């Protein structure tokens, strides 16, 4: 399932190993996932895609509570045994490409913590077509990334 709107681009479903062009310069290549599926969504928080003032990238896959008590091997129900915190989530490995105006500096991409606060910078490179590209995944230990113009806080 894909979403291609002026403010949101998203990929939801069996995407492992696929390259999906979501339009407006947004291309997602999903790596190996636990269940061969994921959700990756890019939403403009300010402005519109392809060049927003500020955007949020969210990527997630398998999710369950610690100690969740599945009643069968197919994991069809937990009954009342929902487990406890913390929630265990899969960080999706993906190569992301987004539009970047010719001659403009590359955007800043920052991994966010669970409170939405910047934790670390993600390396952004210029792709062969001139657009910005970067990798997300388990190394960043997050589901959320902020994208903003270079040098803005």
C-alpha cells in the first residue's frame, strides 16, 4: 500500500528488498526485515514535499510488548496476556532518497529519541542524480527521524 500526497509519502506492507518510488523525488529501498514487511512514512511538518521546511520520517516493523503471552505458534491471540513495558520494536533498515535542489546544501537528518528530541546526526550524501540520500536502521536505535534544511535548529 502506498500513499502519494502533497504532504505525506508512505509505504506499508511487504517491502523487504524492494525499491519504491513514491514520487516527488522520494525513493525508499527497504532492507531485510523480521517479517518481510514494514511501514515507512515521510510527512512534511512545515511546507510540502518534495522540499519541506521540516519533515518527520517514521519507520517500523515488528512490534510487541515484553513478555507478551502468545497462545499459539501462529501468534493469532494473546488473550489477556498483553505483557509489559518496554515495547519491543524493529528498527527498519532502509536507504532513503529525497529531493534536494541543485546547488543547495544537503538537508540535515537527525535520529530522534522517544520524546522527539534530537539524539544524533545521520550521514547524508549527494546521490549520483544530485538528490540527498541516507541510511536508517538499527544502528540509530530509533523509529523517528527529523529532516530539516542544513544548519537550522
